[in-house]
């Protein structure tokens, strides 16, 4: 008895034109794509909801990686603007067993500032006050507040190197250093704590029994933020009143961009050609290493979040596809009754879920890129999006769709024709 040729969705094409009795169940790619597209377009609302999980997952993935790259770029830019032009010098003469108490010479600022590439330089240290020596805004009375106010002895070069923003008054200058003037500069918050609101009344602060005229109130600094919480007095004045520093002094050097490594190597020799080992110069770290470290930490954190979003999207597609399989049991049974094999059903549902995943990846990548650009424009940043991320996004969506459709497709291929047609 001869077997009649048959034609059904997914098995059209060459099978219908072959001789009777020779039926090869080969799945044509064109038929597979057309049937999957028909299945997707037949239920547009469900298809949109199914791909929504991939849209959110891939969009979050692209947005997170783009924002991470953009933030890393901003960190690198700020590092170049500030930290890459900062050199600190420690006095380690006491560790070397050298005689004397102060390693920095009196003209340390001038020696270092003569180096090529140096903008400003100055020596500073924290003054070790006796317990009874408190900072007050009046000759008598307790210190305002519960915490002890710190006093910093600093040459005028330190204030310039810190790049302060003045709220009122001025900074003291080298003349105040040379003549040992009793002047002080305070931060705006500390001034408010001491009750100093204006310099028109020539206010003064009292450190123990020593009076210092406040010549400037600093609103902000780019370096050495501790200065905002301290009373800063000239280095020479502090040495005359309280003697040599008990804490090892330091030097802050501000350089031109790109000159910091060379300046760091030359500073010890300029301070003491005979004993450069008495000073330890600390150049800024490599900005590329810093950016790589910061970017790596951020990427690891946000990649986990993006993976979670993709996993949630995968579960959404799998759930919706499984519901579609249950609703289309009759259709699947009819196809199986007409000769479709399990691999044909599996391929069709995988193609549908893969198509939805790819579409979700494209839309999600577009939304993610728009999010990165929008945030960058709002913060006045330069958006940074790696091309590999944008190109790989549709592939990630396709992979997500295929993974999500594996179980529903396998479930559909196990549907028996007789049981399906009974429903």
C-alpha cells in the first residue's frame, strides 16, 4: 500500500514533490521562520509582554555597563585634574637617626618652587597643644563644642597648593611667614562654630593665651580637606610660640599636569643635597592603574546586577512560552497527527522564543544607550559606551530567548497527538 504525500506547516516544500512512498521529514529553514513569525504575530500582545523581560534585562545590562564606563571616565578625568598633580613629601630624618628636630629647611618652599613643573609648595604639621590650650573666640571661656579644634602650622605655600575657595578675606602670604605674624585662616564651618560671621569686625581666635587675627575664611579646598576643620597659622609663628614640631612635618607640592613623577624624584635632592634620604617623596599613583582598579570593582558589582536582571527576563520568557504551549496543545497535536516530529515542534518554539529574545535585545540595547546618553547629558559628562556591548546585546537577547524556550519547546515536543486531540 502506497503512502500518500502530505503537506503541513513546517513540512512544506520539497516533501510534497517527492515520489510517493518516500517522505523525508526535513525541516526547511524558510518554512520554520515563516511558521515562527506567524506564531509570534498571531498573538501580538502576548509577544510584546514575552519580549518585555528581555527588553528590561538587556536594557539594564547595556545601561549599567555604559554608566559604569562613563563614571570610570569621570573618575579618571578628576584624578588627572587633581591627584595627578599632587606630590607629598614626608620628613623621615628622625627615622634615619639624624641630629636635629626639623628636617625641612627654613627656605624649603622656595627651594622646591624653583623646580621646573612646580606650581606651589609648602610645609605643614599638626601643632601638639597642651590640654589647657584650647581654641576660643574670646580671651576667656570654654571652647565651643565638644570636640577639640585642631591647629595646623603651615607655610603660605600650603594654602596656595590646596587651591582654596575664599568666602571672605584673604590668605596669608610669604611676608607673614618671614615676619612671624599672628594671623590665622579658618574654614567656614569652623568660623560659624566659633561665632565668626564677618571679618569687618577684625575677629580673632585665641589658642590658649595667644591671639591670632583671622584674615581669611575658606569656603572649600580642592586638596587637604582637613584644613577646613582646623585653625591654620604661619609655620614660622608656630615654631616661635610652640617650638619645633613634635609630629613629623610634611610638604604638599602642587605641580603641572605630567610633571609630578619628575618633581617627586627631584624634591629630596633640592631640600638636602647631602642627605636626600631624609625625605620620602610620594608621587601620585598611575592613573591607568587607578582607573582599571575602580572600573574593575564597579564592573564586577554591576555585572552581577545585570545578570540578575537577565535571569529575571529569562524566567519571564520561559513562563510565557510555557503558557503558550499549554494553550496551543490542540494545534501541536494536529501537527503531530499530520506527521510532524518532535524535533520539528521543538525547532518551531525555539525559533519563536529566539526571535522574541532577539527583538527584546535590540529594543533593550536602544533603551540602554538612550539611558546612558540621557544621564551623561544631565550630569554634563561624556557618555562612554563600548561598541562590543552594543553589538553583543542582540546576541545576548537571542541566547536568553533560546535558553528560556528550551523547556517549553521540549514540553511541546512530548505532546502526544491522541491526547492532544481529545482536549
